[in-house]
C-alpha cells in the first residue's frame, strides 16, 4: 500500500521550514462522539520535563469516558471551539489491573481530514503492534506540524488523560510517528521524557544532537530508498548517538520508498519484543545496529 496523499511530504517539508507555531492553547470543555525539497534537522529541546507536561492537568478535562474494546473515533472540544479528533483502539481487558501499555501515534503530513490519525493505526501501528495488547491512540493535528504549541499541548493532555482513564502503567507509554509524525516524535520525546518511556520515529528527518542527553530508549526505522529524507543523515545521527552511549536501536530497510507506509509494518513489528524488554528488562544491555 502506498501513501494515500501524494502531497504529504511536500506539505510537511514546507511546515518544517516555514509554518509559524500556533499560539492558542487547547483548553476547557469536552464532548465526545463516535464516528467515524530539502530535509531539515528537527530541533529537540534539552529539557526532559516541559512546563506543558506539568500543566496539562490544568488545561484539559479531568477525564474522558472509558470505552470498551474496539476502535473508536472521538472528538474533544477545546477552548475557542477548536476540536481535537482522535482515534483510539482499546484491547480487551484494558485497565483491568494488568500492566496495560499505551502507544501514542503521530500521523504524517497532508490535508488533515477527520480522524486522519486513524489511518496510521490502520496502515502501520495497528498491524505492527497488535500483539502488544496496548491501548493505541492517534490524534489529528490541530494545524501545522507536531511542534506547534496547540499540538504539543493536545498530545500531552491526551496522553496523560488516556493513561489515567485506562490505568496505564506510566512506565509503559511509547510514542511513535511516521514522516511528519517522526519529526514530532523526536521533538516531543526530547521535551517530555517524563511522559514517554520509549520513542520510535519512522521515516523522518534526523533529530537534533541534544537528544543525546536523553536516557530514553529510541528505535529508529528508515529505508535506504527514502527519496524524501535520505538515509545518510539519519543513519549518521543515530550512529553518533550510539557512540555517545545513547540507547538507540537502528533498523535499516533496503526497499520501501517513503510513500510505501504499509511496507514498514514488519520493521515496526520487530519493535514489539524490544519494547517488552525495555518495560520488563531481563538484563542490561544496549541493542546493536542491524539492517534488514
């Protein structure tokens, strides 16, 4: 399956280089409804705890309805009438006293139609991580890329609220994303290491070297045939992080192009045992670089 939007990456690169960040903060009341080019380096903040993480409980609803097993499309109304749409996949027995995990998924660029993030769950994250038994949640961008303040606050609030509603183990919260979502993964992982215990950027631009200061485990997936974000920069960046002692797993694919999102399912599926080992480490040790 190829990327369903041919303009996705063109729009994303434009966002990375020119889109101003939104200034309005998402806050207030909530309603729910079922329904349906040159790459740039992503700057990652040095702080491991952002004020956004600390204030999220104050800027969003205290809770959301706990939904049963299945895939649900939800809408939350934010301050000024802004609406945050998100798709959530709930496994059976979520929050029933076990060690339920949470994976937050950030979508690629393009025209954000309602529940756009759900495509990421359908194409990539769901098929790859289905055996993890985790709650999967995929918000829609409120506008701009994932580093925009509105989007950052919305993702942090949604992550914290879903975590609390489903009694998620706070040490089992992972962040992943594809293309624009991978850039967002680097960015948010750098700013919210208190919230996420692992980050898995797929087919995105390299992050900033300051992310090396993080102790968060990273699982980076990239294809040698990526025509939008050439692999050399990302691979060099990852190898540099590993040389500095960072806990980074690198998986290099040979064939998929940037737009063949579904072809990355087997690679992301390999992250499942990696995540389990991080969340329940049998012994210390840093994974080595590998190619497929």
